[in-house]
C-alpha cells in the first residue's frame, strides 16, 4: 500500500514538473532590435487598436450613440491606415539596410577567402586578380580587402582598419 502510494506520488510529481517546466525555467529577456522608430510606430499601432476595442465596447454598452461611434471609429481607422503604411515603409527600409549589410559582409568574406585560396572565385573557381571587383567568368562580386594584410574593407574605406595600409 505504501509503495503504491509513493509510486503514485512520484508519477504525479513527474507529470507536474513535465507540464510546468516551460513556466518554471528562466527565459532571457527579448533583445530589442535597436530601431526606436519601429518600436514607437508599433506602440502607436497597439494604442490605436486598443482605442478601437474600447470604442466598440463602449458602443455595445450604450455609452456612445451610433453616430458618435461611426465618427470616432472612422477617425481611428484612418489613423491606423496611415500608421500601418508608415510601419510598412520603415520595416521595408530597415530590412533593405540589413540586406545591404549582409551583402557587403558576404562580398568581403568572399574576397578574403579568394585571396587565401590562391585568388580564385568561390562561386566558379576561376582565377581572379587582386584588382578585380567581379569574377571574369561568372560575374559574382568579389568584394574588397586590404592588399597588404587581406582584411575585409567596406566600399567607403580608404585605409585598412587592421594595418593602416591604403585599400
């Protein structure tokens, strides 16, 4: 009897821990993406959505006339549409900036790897010169790197950040 009771208690405890584990473990706080404009636009969007919900609730309770509800709802909806357009534009711009950064980094790494692998294009394997910006065979951008140390360089850099040589 005692063994059965202890076994049942053990199974119940294990089941409880299994079910509650996602709530008990510590999760890291989400890291903000650093775009304050997007964060502000999202906050404003959420505020307008909340205002529309409150407006609908007040109308259902009879606190607002049908005319007042229609007028206020139309005003909030126009604000929401304008805000969503801004949010889309800002999001698109942020994604394009991120894509551009990624493409530059990939090009720099390809150029560095090409210099380390005997000056060959990573895409097709053709020989490339140190002054080439694109592969002569496949047209893949090779990126820029320091001619002295091979460190990646951005398109606007005039000098190497590692050794100080002119890029």
